[in-house]
C-alpha cells in the first residue's frame, strides 16, 4: 500500500439526491419538541417515560420524591423515578442540529482536525468538518471506504429540515451477543425467536436461533407497526377529544352558573342590606321619638317633685320660724292656714316605678329588632 500513488487531491464530493428542500425553511420553534418538556432546555440525557413524555435527567432527579410525570401526572414505574429508556431520536437530532447551527454561523465552521482553516467539506460518516488539506488526507486514509462528503456551501444553503433529511443515514447495528459489538460483527440478520440482531457467524453456528429475517425488513415492519398504532391512536383520540370538549363545555357551564349565582347572591344581599338599612333608620327614629317623649315626661315629673320638695322645705322652715318667733296672736291667726297647707302636703305620695308612664326599656324597639 505504501507504493500506491496518492488519490486524486480534488475532493470527490457527493451530490444530494434532491436539490429542492422537501420542507419549508425551519424556524427556531419548529424543533422545540427535542427539548425537555419540563425545563425546555437541551440536554444530552433525555429519558423517555412510559407516558411518552421526554424529560432530562436533572428534572427527573428533582421530581424523584413525587414519582410522577410532571407533565401528565402518570406514575413512573421505576422505583428511583428515572426510566432506563433514553430518547435516542431527540438526542441525535440535537447533535445534528448543533452541526447545522455551526454551518449557519456567521464565520462558518472551522476544520475539526487542524482547528485553523475554514472548513470546506463535511464528512457525514466521520461527522467532521474538513479543510481542503485535511480532506485530502481523509480521502487517502479512507481510500477503501466510501465516505460521503459534501461541500459546506451546499449545506449552508439548505433548510434545517432538508439538512436533517439528507444527513439521515442507516446506523450500523452490531450483534447482540456479548463481545460482538464491533465493526467485525455488523448485523444484518434478525432472529424472530429471541428478537435480537445477529451477525452471520452467530446465525450460522448457533442452532437455537430461528427463524431469521432481514434486519432492514424487521425495522420496516416495526415502523409500519408503529404507523398502524398511530392511526389507531388517532382514531381513538377523536373520542377522547369529544369527551374533552364535553368536559370543557361542562366546566364553562359550571363557571357561568357560578358567576350567575355569585351575581344573584350579591343582588339579594344588596336588597337585604337596603331593607335592613331602612329598618335601621325606622328603629333609630322610633328610639329617638321614645327618648324625646320620655325626656319630656321625666322633666314634667321632676318639675312636680321638685315643687313638692320646695313646698315641704318652705313648710318646715315656716313652722320652725313660727315656733321660734311667732306671738300667740300670730299663731292664732296663721295656724289654720298653715295646717291646711301641711295637710295637703301630707296627702301627696311619690309615684311608684310601675306607675311611671315614660318608656324605660324600649320594649317595642326590642321586639322589632328581634323580628328583624
């Protein structure tokens, strides 16, 4: 091999099978589905839950005490709350989109090998950007392998959808037997009995494996099986959507009924408050009237009692003065008159509490207040 002449230095680049993109140009929101559905961040550790939601390892670690999917509240069957299934599709899409972002950068990608020159070629097999010199060395090293390489200018002109479509290539599946996961044991055979991929050696030498089929046909069958299940889910989804719509309408009706009842309660309470306010005004007016009436009656009674007390005081004082200073002639002349006045005072009696006519306990007001 050392004597073999170097390959032609001009890059032999692949041409895309379709020049026009099959998808419209992608915006940033077109690939939000590859992010963690809780923190909405890219992560190299995306896990696929049994409820088919995708979360990163950080969110699942924070969610472990709950043991439920934070999106749909479905229980996570694993005891530690972290599923074993990696979402390889989303992780690989993140890697390929990161390559596309490098392509679309203002300065363009640099060579992945020399780190100095601007890349001119992308090798999809090695997943490396190469400058012309490094691509020449790459072609020499892999002269016995058909590595597909494309110009960076062509890739920059593509949309993200077209780039992902063009860079999608079948991955090598290795034999499932321990110790056979290398390039020498690439599998193309599928054992339908043990449901594993096998290399030719294992398929020929191990009699326990049968029947066989082509691995590609098995992959296609699984894709078709998923497609059939998707169609069935779409059919069943319509019934769930109808139920969801009915429940939403019921929730709307419940909300409207609550709003109407709240408004009715508010109106009725306002009416009751108005009635109570009017009754309050009437009761306060009645209390004021009864108080004014009682005040006048009490004033009249006080005036009468005060007059009696003054008459008694005057009588006592007059009798005392006559005893001290009156002559016999004055006693004989004035005694009958004074006696008559004193007898009249003696006949007077103070009114008992039960005979007093003013309202003392506002009984009528208390009765109306109790009824209210």
